[in-house]
C-alpha cells in the first residue's frame, strides 16, 4: 500500500486551462503539504493543512488553491495555468510539523 | 540570501569516502529534516532532528541548535548514495537549496 499517493503522475496541459492534482495519505496523519520543485530543483512549500485548517500559505498566486475534503486528502487546484507553473509538485504528510514527513512520488506538470 | 543554506552545492567523491553535507539556518526552528531525492525524483525522509545526533545505518545526522547548524554524514559512501540531499527546517518549513552528491565507483 502506498502511504502517500498523488494522481496523476504526469500532466500536460495548455495555458489557460484549469487542472487539479489529487493527494491521498493512508497514514492517519494530521498534517499534509504541497511543495513545488522548480527546474533548478529547489523545493518550496506552497501550502500546509493541519486538521483541515490552512496553517502555512506561502506567497503563491491565488490561482492555486488547496482543497481538503477530509483529513486523508489534500488536492491542489490550479486555475488559468501559465507556462511558469510547469514544475514537479510534491504532496507529503506528517503526524505534526515536528515529525518525519512522507512524500508522494510527485506530479510533473507541463504547461504548453 | 536563503534562510537555509547548504554546502557544498555539488560534491563528487570516490566510493568509500566519508561524506559531510552541511546545513546552516538563520530562523528559529523546532526541528530540522534531512531529505534524500533520488535521480528518479522520489523524495525520502532520512532524519528529523530537534537536538543531538541520530544514526541510521551508514548515515549520521547531527544538529547544534545554538550554532544553528546541522550536518549529514555518510560513512563508507557507495554509488547508490548518489542523490540530492536537502535540509528543511520547521516551523516555517524552509528548505535549503540541496546538495547534489555523486559517488564514483
């Protein structure tokens, strides 16, 4: 059983489209995260959810919105996609901010 | 300047060498996290530290909260250790820029 799973693994879409990336964890963790890894491989946190409350929201465009229907899921919605949104997006979860995080395999988003 | 700085950014060594990767941070933290990203892209959590030292197999991680510094050591390095190593600090979850390690056989 995969602990943290993301779908899709690859996503190619045109500029201006709206897309979603799903993330599910079966670890019973209270905290989930979304990260963006750019072409230079620098990893940056985008959002963190703890018990369905947004705890950290870095300065990302409001075209990006996290949606958490329940504790096990944190989906990432992106509106009006731009070329600069092309990156690998990672989902992760942890019991708390102070404990080990488990990562999904990443979703490579390509905007053309 | 990043709130979290790693050094070196790139490191190439021969198999069997002792490896040290450093992480310095300027923010207040409650814990520091060492991550490993393989060439295929997957990320694995290695250690979470709030004080002292942890060891897992050939990997050792230390942290000095007063000096705001952590190190990751790899003993008897092996080509399969080749990866990007990233330190991340909590509470604010700020990441270092990563260290690309290449171990040559």
